C-alpha cells in the first residue's frame, strides 16, 4: 500500500480558453482569430466558441468536480476576457464579476483556486500589432494585466502562477508551426524565451508590491521533459546536454535561481543568436524568483546526436544540436503519439531536490488523452481503466521521489472535464468527467469515481 500525506492535494487542471467558451468576450485571442479565419485547421472544424461551456455551467461543473474528489482546481484568467483596453489595462466589469463569482463558488465548494495568468492565449491584437511575446512592450502590458488580477482577486486567491508552459509558446508559435502565427524562426524564439522569463519576473515584482495579496504564493508552471540520451556515446551525451539546457533549464533556472544557464548563454552568444537584454532587466529576473513550482509532465524526451554537424550551413534552430529519437518497443499512448514513461516523474522529483534547492512543487498536469472514448462506454459510463492505470503508475513513481525527500505537495490531473484542446479540439479526451459536446451533458467517468476514493483515502494499493 502506498500512502500520501493527509495534506497532499489531489486536484485537476484546466484553462480559460479551453473551457469557458467565448461568451460575452470583447476581444479575441490568437486561437479565436485563427479559428475564425481557418476553421479547417481544427479537428472536425470545432473551435473555442463554446468549449465545455464553463462560462455558463461553472456552478454545476464545480459540483461535478467535487463529486470527483477534486480538492483544488488550477484554472486560468483570460487576458482577452478580463481586459478591454490592453494599453491602459482598463477592465471589463462583467468579466471581473464572472471570475469573482467563479472563485467565490470554488470557496463555497471547498475547492481551492490555483490561478494561472497566461495559458497560450495571447490577445490577437497584440500579436498582430507588436509580434506578441517578441515585443518587450507586450511584456509591459502583461505586467499591467497581472497587476490588475492581483488587485481584483487577491482577496479570493492565494495561489498564483505567471505562465503555463512557456516552452510550448516557443515550440508552437515560433519553431514547429502548431500555434498561430506558425512562424519558424530560431533567433526570434530565443528572444521570446528571454521575454517570457522577463514577463514572469515583472509579474512577480508586481505581486510582491500588491497590498491586496496577503499570505499568498506565486510560481510558474513548466512542462518538464526529462532528457535521455540514446547511448553513452559522447556525441549523444552532448546532444542530451544541450537539449536539457534548452528544454528545461532555460526556464527552470531563471524562475528558481534568477539566472540563465551559463553554458546555454555561451552557446547562443557564440552562434550570434543570444537575446537582447539589459542589466536592469537581468536584475529584475535575479530578484523575482518563484515561491512554488508547478510541473506538467506527460512524456520523456529521448535524443541522439544530430545527423549533420551544427557547424553546417543552415538556419539556426535549437535542434541543430540534437535529434529527437523514438526508442523502439516503448509503451505508447498511441492516440496521442507520446511515450508513457512514469519513471521520469521520479527523475523530476530528484532533479528539483538536488539541483534546484528542493523548492516546494507539485504536479500541475499529468494525464492521458484517448480518442473515441465512446467505445469504452458501458451502462452510460466511460470505463477508462487505462486512465486509472496511467495515474497509478505515475503516482507510484512520484511517491518514490517524495519518500526520498522531494518537496512535492500535490498531484493535479489533466483534466477535470473533457475540454477543447487547441487544434486537436476534442479528438483526444483527458477528463475525469465526460462532455457530450453536442448537448453539453457532463457525466463522471469510472476514473472520476475512482479519483474521489483516492482523494479521500490518499491510498493506492500496490496490487
């Protein structure tokens, strides 16, 4: 039997753009805009206009989450909903009331709000006018928006997070073409990485000065993909080292230690692609480190040496230094195309403990997306034993890390209720609760009933 501490939190994660729908939104984000212009780019032509209807159904949805044993919900505020004028940070009063109502209802239900300020949803006017996160002016506008959130909701929220998966913003928007504006530009991605770290630090600076926020913590949420070299060969090891610096340490080290990895800076400088920075900005990053870390984990990152030398004449991209490698014979989530490797969650726990000062942290996302879950419905309930098995295996690996002293205090499954997932829309379902997107009928899956038992008992059988 594996037992977690009484105060260990079993929660779930979601986001505004993936759950709320676009009801009464004055401004569009990049996904609203992209869908309106290219609906064919989204699975089955399904966009974010309704999502899982959380804007209208939040009270009933939270009641369902309570039935699924969710003790805390990580959700996000939409910049494009809350703010009417991005330059002045003038707020939309109806949006303010909506979020206050949601947070108040969560407290009534004894579901703790973990509030994230940015989940891939750049206001499209800022993307098209300034280049989004390419612009330090947008960094300043984000800091204004963050300040408003702290002032408006500081009495209701004690757990704040500046970003969700900033690395994915680089990958999706500036490297691998799966988020609008679908640019492929390595040097721009490097600058965006710096600007995101700066934006997070500026928000934290505002947080520390805001009197409305009392006895609260602030952190960031990073998707960590532990890097494994395919062999002990020096070239493979060198590739893995750079991949670790680029994929994980480029955001972990500034957030926790206030500095960038020297080896990464040296490589980027040598290649002539190092970000533009100032002494004042670097001082802000140094002084504005996080209180707590959220870790999203789904799959490992296996790499080998690149097929051609990085010295070859080619456009600069990070993967001139490594090649992603698919190891044969691994267990896969075939629907998503991701390797299932729970051991990596233990490795993350050890890494945070040994390399990053054993900062308080929690698993802010972990879950399994499966297509066509209708095939597993019996007597009206999705029999998702595969999801239960996935969660158990990852919790066992996590528990081992905790037993060895890693300071992890919670596990949040992705996600509470099946929600809209960017270009993939509803192709893969992740929820403990099923959504029928045609009539918005929501019902607990087998995993939802099981998660309630887990949340109440804090115990997993080792059978």
